[in-house]
């Protein structure tokens, strides 16, 4: 389990990636990224290098992926 402070720190990092990509500095930031909270309240990050629909937010139920598969 992570602390809220750690999760907030990770969100600051992803906001920084978002700002970099807005200025088209893609060599410094991944194309798509995101943070999520696992069902056990630990956190993780997703960084994808493709141009898929990663900017959309999904719940675990809607994603079709369970935590064991991940």
C-alpha cells in the first residue's frame, strides 16, 4: 500500500509529462501516460508508446483487465 503523499507525487510527475507534451517536447515525455489506484489501494503508472486511446479514463470493471492479469 502506498501513502497518499506518494500517490500525489506520482500525479505531479504525470502532470509534468502532460505539460511537456503540450509543448511538443515528445522526446522528453512519453506519448501517453497515466496513474491508477489498484483495488488494494496501491498505485501504479501506465506509460504507452503508441497513439492509442490511453488518454481516456477507465475503471477496472470497464477495462476488462483484472489485477491478476496485470
